[in-house]
C-alpha cells in the first residue's frame, strides 16, 4: 500500500511539474511574440523561434498544450499576439492561419525529436523545416482566402521576405535547445 501512495504522489508531482514547465513555455512564447519589427501585413517576430524551442524541449502533448494555451489567451483578449494584440479577430483575420498553425508546428517539432532515435539533431532540424512549411502553407492559404488575393501574391507578401529570417531561427533553436537539453536533460525527460 505504501508503494501505491508513493506512485500516486510522484505522478502528482510529475504532473504539477509538467504543467508548470508548460506554463513557463507559454509565457516565453507570449514574451518573444512581442519582440517585433513591424512591417505590413505580417511583422517579423520571434514567435516561431519560441515555437521551435517549445517543440524541441517539451514532450508532444505538452508542446501542443503550451502553444494552444497561448492561442486561447489571445482569443480571449489577452494581448499576447505580436504588437500587444489580443482578441478573436487576430485568429480570424488575414494572419490567423499562421497563428492557427502554431500548435501543429510545436507538435511536429516535438514528435520529430522524440521519434528521431539516434539522429536527434538531424530529426529536430527536419522537424522544424517541416513545421515551417506547414505554417507557410496553412497561413498563406488562409491569407489568400481572407484577403481575396491569389496564392502566389500571398507568398510574395507573407513568405518570401521571411524565409532567411525563419531559417536562422531554426539554426538558433536547434543550438539553444541542444544546449538547454545538456543542462536540463534529466529534468525535461522526467516530464
């Protein structure tokens, strides 16, 4: 009976610890989304860098949860989106498709890390590239639909100016997440 109580207590602590770390990652995303270079129609932000880090550091369900929580906060009006914006309009407006892709991106990155076997850095890099393509695709399709412009024109506005910047974010996210895992690997793996 004592073993059962110990297992329940350790699961409870593990769950609390996982939720706290997940919440911290949501907060990190909220902060990094505010670091922007305002250009129209889509600002340069560090949101994707945060998404990549979250996916690289958390297990799939927690990565998805952290980013989904960010979207919920923003949808309910908390000013967490780029430029201190909040509200449902941000999710249904021209750039809503990019935001909607965020939880999927975090999930893809996390799955690539956890199922990457012995090629973690390569799997993580490919996962981030795949997630970026998913973001570009969903976001650009949504933008072209809402703005009533053709897909190629939407790409010239919303993707082409960002590609190099986003690839740099991937390189930095892989480097940072690898360093963080070396420091906190045991803690992150216990979640």
